[in-house]
C-alpha cells in the first residue's frame, strides 16, 4: 500500500478532478452507453479518473472492476480486478515507485 502522503495526494487529485468534471457535466437522463450507472455513482466518474491519472490498460481495468463490483457483477468483478492486478505486477519487472 502506498505511503499515507501519497494516498492523501491521490485523494486530493481525485477530489479536484471530480469537482471540475461535476461542474462541467450537465444533469441529464441516465445513459447506459456513455455514462453507465455502475461507473457514475459518487462525485466522479471512473473514466474521468482513469484519464486524469493517465492510467494504462491494466491499471484502468483494475480501477474499473474495483469501482463497479458492488453495483454490477459482485465477486466476479473482484476476481477480474485481481487478474489484471497480477498481470500488472508480472509486467512491472520489479519496478518500485519509479516515475514513468
């Protein structure tokens, strides 16, 4: 788990991005294609966090499955998140905290 200071920075970054996105998004009817409800709960949409953080495919997959597991496929989504996380770990080549 990342050190507390990194966690605080990530939370601040997400909060800032979420406020900007929420302010720019008009209130509309539910859209299951562009804004599915299992990704649009809370203050920010999962796709906006993925793009703001510049996550790669594996990182984004972990985040999206973790975000939606209670609202969509339950434990199956947790297993998918774990599968992508393990692939990310395997592909990392042992990197520890290096900037991209």
